[in-house]
């Protein structure tokens, strides 16, 4: 692969400039990040330990933006053997800048290989097909619960990238990316801790059953791969039900896409594909375009603060608040849960119940309010409706240009709707009900099939002042 001279790393002190440039453009800054990165530059040695979130972000953007940087993934080799491989077969063509080491179980390796093989055009319909492939081609991985992966960070000494791909079915694999898209995927997988954390929780059997979601996701991934330049991809972030799809919880309803400020020609192309092309399933919001809701400037910052970010630009810029799957940026599970806790709609309650009970997440679900607000954007209303709301003294938010209607919640309808979503979206036969007095509600549901739980329990804290509900499960049963 020949290299463009205009986008090469030539001096080590410029190593982390891509992250600086991207954050200046968004804009976002984090002093602790650059303190850690400057420390690496000052030490001027190969980094093999201490890969925290800051260092991961620095290398992610350097490797993806500098076209003379490359990766070498060794699977089945320990750190010493991986370094020896570099010395014997790569050193003439590359300088070694770092090595990041992992140890994974066989179950995690399966999930990682799904993504690595996807970019080699090797696809699977279910987990058993993937296991059969491993048995036939990567025998050394079978029945191995301590599998080493080492990721070597390389800078080319030559005007082209020399790639080596080796498979010894009985002992190891060496994978180097064939193009920038594969390199981007590898960086998203190995240089973002949240990408590994979501796989640790993923139910891969269920994930691979969701064929409709997989088809939509593949179409979007193909569009990004072929139409969005590398230096614009960090501005694209999926959210909402896609998080539940990649987790293996349920099918996604559609594909919700947030896009930060991008060039007008690219925005127009995406809008055209959404209107007339292959991306009709997308629900797109593009900042500074006609597809940007006026209230989102306020709502997104509110959502960010519920996720413990300072403002929404931090969600899109800082890997602490998102992860990557097949090279695509997605809001983190914790960030998604924060949004569902605020919405408290029946569908959101159903999702939170499943995350709590089947994925072992410690979620405090707030009490269901007696009333909920309905928002009507003035831009979407005709003159008659506007006059009606004005004459009835309906609350109006001048900043978001919305009327705010207060609506009482019908308790029977609410609990029946939660039951409906649990049954239709998750195939759970449930009886969901709200007990006790209406002003001091608790939730319970029965006849629920539980998925296999993960070992780690993670606290998801809701910052609201609302009382916490109690959830009870009885009579576990699959319909």
C-alpha cells in the first residue's frame, strides 16, 4: 500500500497531533488527556503498559489519521514471542512505538473474531458456524481459556506499508489490516476500553439471531466505509436501540444517527441517501442542517450531564462515553441507560427491566410519575393549533420553541404497555403491574424468562431525586 506524503508521521513529537486537531474542531478539551500523552512523548520509549483511556484515544486517532502508522495483531503469542516476531519479520520495515497486551477467554475470542473476520469478508449466520470455522482453521484456540492477543503499534520506515498475514492453525495467527477501513475497525476494537466491555456483556447467540438489525447495520457500515472520509468519521455516532442490538438484548427499531458538523456536500449526500437511496431506515440528526431539531442543543447537553459528561461534545469526543462495533461509533451502554431513565416511557421501562435482570446491571429505576410532559414543536404546528395552545395558557419554552402539555398517566394502560413490550420485543411472557398507592408506586412482574447473567455487576446510578422502585420476578417461564 503506497503512502500519501501529506499525511505521514515524520516526527515523534507530532504523534498525538491528530487528537488535538479533532478536539479543536469539535470543540472539546481535556487537560488530563494531554498530560498523559505528553508524558509518553517525554519518556521517548516503547509503551507496553499503562494504556488508560487517555492513551488509548491518543493512539486511536494517530493510527487512523497517519497513513504510515499500522497495526500487527498477534493471537496465541505471548508478549515475548510477539516482540520476537517483530524483530525477525517486521523490524526492517517498521519502527515499534508500542505494544498493548490482552488475555481473553475462548468466549471473548469468538466475539472478537466475529469483527476481525467480518473485514476479511468471512461472515457467519450463528455462533455455531463461527465455532466450526475456529475448529477447522484456528484449532489452537479451542478449549483455551487464556488466549493472548498483542497489538503492535508500528510506524513504517518505507514509502509503502508491508503487511504480513500468517495463520498456523495449531499455534498462532498474525493479522495486519489490508486497508484503512480494517485498520479503523481494529483501532476501535483494541483502543477503546468500552468496546471490550460491551463484548464482555454481549449475548452473542441472541445477537446473531437479529437478522433484520444486522442487515440495516451492514448497510450503514458499508455506506460509511465507501463514502465518509476517515477524518470525518469521528463525527458520526449511533445511539438508542442499536446499543441493545449489539448487546444481544433485542432487535433495533431502526438506526438512530447523530452527526456533528460535517461539510455541506457530505451532508447533502447523506440526506439524499436517506430520502431516495439505501439509508431510508436511518433516523438522522445532522447539526447545522434542516435535520437538526431546535431543542436538541439544550436536550443533548442535559443528556450529557445525566451521563456525567460536561456537555454533549464530550460524549462524541471522549471514548469514556462511547464504544465501537465493526468500526462504528455508538453511545456507551451507561450513556444510553441515562437517557432511558429520563424518558421513563413504557418501552424504556421494559428495556431497563431486561438490562437489570438479564445483563446483571444494577439499575435504580425511578418511580413512575403521575403525569408526563408532551412536547409540541411550534415549527410542526399549524396556525390553528398554535392559537389553541396559546388561548389555553399552555406552557411555552422560548429557547426550545415548544409547547409543553401535561398529561396524566393512565396506570392500567401504562402497565399493560410495559407487558406488551416485554412480550413482543423480548419474547417474555410477563404480568407487569404497579402496586400500592399511586403516589408511592412499586413495580413488579412475573413469568419472566431470564438470560444467562454475566459475572460482573455494574452500578448504573440515576441522579434524579425520584424514589426508587422495587422490582420482583416470580415464576420464570419462556413463552
